C-alpha cells in the first residue's frame, strides 16, 4: 500500500495503525478536526512485536487538515478499501508437511533426499 506524505492531508480515504499509547492523542486530533475526518471503522489488534494497535479506516473531506506524521506516522492510501480486514498482511504459508512439527526441517530434509538420490547414480 502507498503512504500519503502530504501535509495538509489531501482529501481522500485512508487507513492507519496507531500504537495504543498514541490512541488518546489521535482521538483528540479527531475531535479537533471535527467533521473533516469521518472514521468508518476501528479495529484493535496486536502488532508483530505484541504491542497493542488500533487501526482506523477514515475519509478526509477537508484539504486543509494538518497531519502530524511525527506522532502518528503516515496514513496508507485507502482507495477501494471498504473494510480494515482488506489491509492485513498475507499470512505465512502453511508448512509443507502440515503440523507434524518438522516445518523448520523441510528444506534440509529435501536437500539431503536430493543428494542421496543423486548419489544413487
């Protein structure tokens, strides 16, 4: 997804992940800009490092809204996004041998099997 780095924030649809410690500040920002930004959806979850995050899907209708990227980061351009579930990362692929507990050994085992087959001539 592309980031919007414009300031003031251009009119458009966006989504952003806000660290839990900054959510009150972001809510204060939303209150200050009033009806210029309409939040369509929020979703709380954990980020990759296990910290709390709230995702916001929103539309900005005012071309003069200032954006504090130093605290909130840059929002993602959300054109065509109708649900925050559409913004998720692609999940890790399933292990080759399912849940047998040998997922980390798949590549070495396949290499050893290949070498053994080649040694048979």
